[in-house]
C-alpha cells in the first residue's frame, strides 16, 4: 500500500514538472536565469558557453584507498560541481577540461581561483534518484520514457554533475595574461564555478618554445579537452627526455607508434641528442625508417642477414622487410619501403654486432694494465717467493709508466709498453731471477704478444667498442640513431655491457655531450621485477641492474632512459620510480592504473577514462615536460604512419 502511494506521488510530481519545463536556471538551485556580466563576456579566459554554463560547487569530498602495493593508503580530494542542464552544455563538457573554482584567497582577491580538471560528467534527472526495482516494470518504463524526452530540452528537472580533481594550481584571472601558481587553498562550497576557455587550457599545459618556428616540431598531437578547435599540444623535449620517460599501454595500443613519433621530433628539435633503441619486437626498423635514411644511423641486425657477397641490396631489403612488423596501412606501399631499406644497405648502415664469447669477456681484464698488475701482485703474494722484490719492482715500473703516459688502468696494453718491458727484463737478469720463474714467464709472454701485434677480438668487425666510440663522438657526421634488433638474450647482454662502457667513458672524460637516450621496448624483458631478475640465469639480472643504474644516475651524465611496456606490475620498481613522465594508454588491469595514480597522485576517475580511449588517444602526466607540473593531459597523438612516407 505504501509503495503504491509513493509511486503515485512520484508519478504525479513527474507529470507536473514535465508540464512546467522552462529554460535553464542560473544555478542548480532552480533560480531564474541571469544575464552574463560584462566581466565574464570580456574575459578571454572564461568560456560561459554563450551564457548557458551556470555552475556551483556543491561538495568537496575525500576518497581513500589502499595503494597498489597494499602497504599504505592513498587519498584523493574531489569536487562535485552542479551545472544547470542544457543540451548544448552537456555536449560541450568532457574529461580534461579545466574549471576555475573560488577558494579562500578569492575573499581578498576576487579574481583568484583554484584550477580543477574535469574527471567525469554525468547528466542527472531528479526522478533517477527514486527510480528503483521496487516499482512495477511498466511504471519504471513510463518514468524512463519521460526522462528520455527531457534530455532533449532544457528543464528544471535535469542538471549536470561534474566530478573534478584538483591540479594543485591557483590562477589569477585579473590581468591581461594568466598567472598560475602551484599552491593549495581550500575551496568555497556553494561558490560560482567558471569554465576556463581553450586559450586558458593551452596556456596552462602547453610548452611554448622560444623560437615560434619550432612550434610544429614540439607538437605531438592535439588536446582532447577542447571542443571548438584542435589545439596543438606542445611539450618540452629536453625536459621530457632529461627526466626519463615511460609509455604504458596494453598490447597493440600503439606504444611503439607514439615512441617513434616523439623520438623523430626530439631528434629534429635537439641536434645534440642521440638515441639507442633496443628493438626486440622488430618494429622500429620500419617505424623510424625515414629517420634511418635521413640521418647517419646504425641498424644492428642478427648475424643471419646475408653477407654482401651473397645478396644484392634489393634481396637484403626483401629479407629485412619480411623480418620486421609492417603497419597494415603501409603494406600497399611495399615497393617504396623496400627501396628505402635498400638504401640502408647501399650506405652500409646495417651491421652485425660482434660479441666476444663469455670466456673472452672473463679474461678481458687481463689484457689491460690493471689485469697485468693483478697477475704480478698475485706472484708477490705467494708464500716462499724468492722473487717477491722483483714483483714489487715490476709493479712500480708499471705505475710509473701509466703516470708518464697519462694512461688509465683499464686501458688495453699496447706497444708503448714494450720499452718498459725491456727495462724490466734487464732488471730481472741483473737480479738473478731465473728465466723459468713465474714472473719471467708473464713478462716474456706479454712481450711476444705485443711484438706479434695480435688483434684483440673486439677489433674484429663492428663491436661494442665501435658503437661506444660512435655514440660518444660529437662530430656532426657521426651516427645519431642506433636500432639494435637482436634476440632478447643477446639484447640483454648488449644492454648491460653498453651501459657500463658508456658510463665508464663519461666518468673518465667528464664530457656531457652528446646527450644519449636509451629506449627499451618491451622493458619487462630488460628490467623485470626483482623477484624474477635476480634468480634468472639468462642475463636478466645484469640488464636490470644496468637499466636501474641508468635511470638512477644517468641524468647527471646526460644519459637518459625511455621504457615502454604493457605491464607495470612486471617492472623493476626501483627503476620505475625514477620516471618523471608517464604516457598512459588503455591499461585493463586495475593494479597498473592504480600504480600510475599512486605515483602521480592522479585520481582513479581520471585514469578510468583511459579505458574508453580510441586508437591514438593518450594521457600524459609529467613533472617536467608540460608547462605546469603533474597535471594530467588528454591528447590525441600524431599518426606515426603518416610520417614514414610523408609524400604518400
């Protein structure tokens, strides 16, 4: 009985309100519409949507949840804004737009507001609040039919709820230019909320290069939070790369496309930048094909590529094409792509990398002055050694030689050392050291090897030493782009050894140029979680330590990292926490989204929007690359496929 009476009252109220529908009110409370003030009309920073955007702050709430690792809690503040309903208004609102909400500083300075980012937009009708399954199905259907009709016209029965997340910034709208300041100030509940214009959004997040002619180079797409026009989204490549980058998205979501597009533009914007890409999925050899042809470059291919005597450049290009992932849209351009690939072979840009066998690596140090000194020191430490003083004499002579010749301990022993060896042999003879002694055998063997000039294994073909030399070469004609297309196991070995040698050279030379960016596609193969990497026997532990070292200490030596993966949960967490810029696509697993939210204090509601991304849509959260710090930006990226064959 009571349910039936309640249902009749709801239905009667609905009929009355439906018959008295009127234009949108000035606020969610239902007061009459107000004419926009002259100040609002004149402000280039406010978009009142032709006077139809009437909104007030209804509530400020706090949400708390466990962090992704379950060890602590994460708290987010959210603002609930109520907007008068209008079909045009609800179509113009979208996640990523910015709101200006009065705070306590507004009491003294009326044009000072807190900046919040829209996380979600929900059209509401008052009957939705009481519509439950306890009511008969026919009655619910009639209710929903009447609600549906009211979406198409302005009505006092409807309103719009906006869920907004604080950006941590306040803005002063009183001057001719916007003044953003990172500062917290409590919001004033019940105050009037303003919608910032597209120009204000642009000034808030977009980096402005000093040279206006470089805007197109710094543009990586257009903002998704604008409606009227496509606002170019520009970023600072120097700051983006300097503080390390992460790209996270599900498989097939376009990680390599985005990385290739941004890297292409970064190489154009910064002539001092060089890049090394570990391409275990065989993608970047096509995605960056135009840059491989345009720039001096190196493509490290597996050793099963036909030798020059066995195939023509066109035959090699055909095999190269077959072994790489080619975007479906470019398959019809196969002849043009193979022609570009053939140029790579004609210009001798494709190399096979020589890696010495492990036993060679194990004894490599004994080819250096440090290894030689260690061998002599072992003889000096032997018990009952009658030649101990001779061993000490040899060590002193080697140290004196290194000082006079300005050589380092880790350098390979060369022919310059022969004169010192002769002096040492004369001393050994005069001291009565027997030719059959251990120390005499070491000296004689070294002298013979240097006289015969036997080449070191690293000098046979293109080696890591060759790559390190080209990487650190500052000459304009030196290679700027390196793509290492190897199997995972070899790629890990190359990663560990290459990073170690580059670090060593940088520390010894104290030279910070050129900048070097290491890009790790499928980063979980190079820097997996600690629980896996240090138990592995396939080189994963060494590569994980190298990547972690790069991200921890590389910045001071202008050595930078870029990691790309579909699973954050499988990454080395110590390395992951060094990332200052996150490009986030669709991440189906809640843990991965929560980890991004924990790192950048981004509300879960904003990250949930990524589940509805279309191909090419991304969320960028960066502490350095955008104009303002740690403000999530929704944007649609430039299509990398259109850059490979621009004349297509």
